[in-house]
């Protein structure tokens, strides 16, 4: 599963974190095994959220995924069961990988996951600095 965004540990379990416009901090998951009665189900029914205090979270990191394909670094934008959607703003990389040019400076396409080395760039963050 492609991870992108802010993640942190709450009660020894990793969750994705989001912050709303009022600076409320929420943990989120689609995994019912990670929730208890304090989580709220969203309207779509496949996401569960819980309001938490920032001090209750530890090991907060920002994850930015990218891929390596044919020794070139590309952005990974989406994922399907067996494919990644990759993109680049570099003409030489886009041409080398035979990606369709969708804009003046953007090449985008779907490639098999087996052709891409997924890399998660992780950067520790202080959640209080985001508030």
C-alpha cells in the first residue's frame, strides 16, 4: 500500500494523521482491527477517525514516496493493484521512459509495479510546529 503524508504512533499503533483548519489533530485508518469504540466512522464507511491530543502521538514522520525506474527518480502519484502511476517534469526522463506528455512540462503514465523500486522518504517532524 502506497503511504504518503504524516504518520505517527498512538498507543503503540501507527496511524495516518491529519490536521483540520481549526488545528484539531485526527488519526485515521481504514483497518477495523486498529480501532475501538472511540473512533468515528466517516460517511463513506471505509475510513475511521479519532480526535487526539498532539502530545498523545509519538514518532511523527512525513512520508513522501518516489520510485526508481531504469535508474531514474520519478514521482509516484497513485497505485492500482499491479501498477503505479508515475510522473516527471523532466523531458529526458519522460522520453527515456516513453511516458505520455500530458502538459508542456509533465509526463505521466502507468507502469507495472515490478518495474519500479518504491522508496519512502521519511522525515521526522515535530507535530507542534505544524499547529
